C-alpha cells in the first residue's frame, strides 16, 4: 500500500502539485491530465527522483519512502517518458544491466531477461544494438526494464507512445495480466489505452486531483458516454 498525504511541490512560483492525497492499493491507476498537470512531478516523487516541498509518501502505510530507501527501490519498476538509453548496448546487455541494478541474483538474470523480452515481443531483436531500434522498439525495451524482477510497484510514463496499434494492445494486456498483484500507475494521453484496464482514474489539473473513480463511475457522475468524453468535459479548455 502507498499513502500519499498532503503532497505539494513548486518550481519557483509555479505550483506543480497542490496538497494531493491518495491511497493506492493493488490495482491499475490511470493518471490523466494535460501537459503541466503535475503527472510527471508526482511520478518523480514516487520514484525518489524528486523531493516534495510538503507532505509525505508512506510505503505499507507506515514508513516514508525516503527512509525505506533501498528496500523501496527494490520493489519499484519505472519506465520514464524520455528514452534515456545507451545506444551502444545490445538489448540483452541493457536488460542485464537493469537486472543487475535491481540486485536480481546472477543465476536468474538470463531467464528473467528472456521472460520480459518475450512479453514485449523483442526476443528476436535482443542481440541487436539499441541504436538500431525504432522508437517503438525502444519503448518496448523500456517497458521490459520496468517489469523485470517482478516489482510490486510499477510506474509507466506514456508507455504506449510510438507503439503501433498491435503493440499498444499487447502493452494493455501485459498491464492487465499483472493488475491484481501490484500497484500499477499508468500515465497517458491516450484515453483508450486505459479505459478497459484501469481500476481507478485520477484526473489531475494544475496540480490538483479534480476527479477520481472507476471509468464507469466517472462516466455516470459526469453524464458522459465514455472516458474520452469525461476527459473532454474536465479539460475542455
């Protein structure tokens, strides 16, 4: 369980997050909002890449994630939006490197790399250098790096960007298959990617949670036929 309590973060005079509180248990959470809504700031705080100005994030309901440190990082999988990859690496080298960073036992690394590569449909290209990967393939290797080691908390920032429709469906199925056992935060602008898999949708606007609930509850509350219409109503400007 993760408890986010009264979280705020500012960049100069710009308040990126304003007193956000959320309780997250196992399930898929869709984080929706336009650019500048605070999604990336929230994810950076949850991954210990950034410190909040006020408030706290508690892991298992009791310990601050900063205090948990290495123990918290060990159960965390993160896919950033920017493709910070080492182009000189082969796919297999990159995933082995990530596995080593996550302290996966050496004797398990090769099998784990093969497992996640198969999930994201990259088995045949593992020995190619990342410099030869298309944008969509780089997205897929980043998804693989986030789920390697079977982490308890997975944070995906725009995971379907650059993927063709077939691979977007594959990504949704991967997330759906893990949904009951982990906390998965899925930030995206593509509403259709999460409408059928999200347990809860969190709508962020100017650093504030303006609506949250299941897709069906939000549609009923706002009198909208689908989640895309909900999005348009909340962020119509």
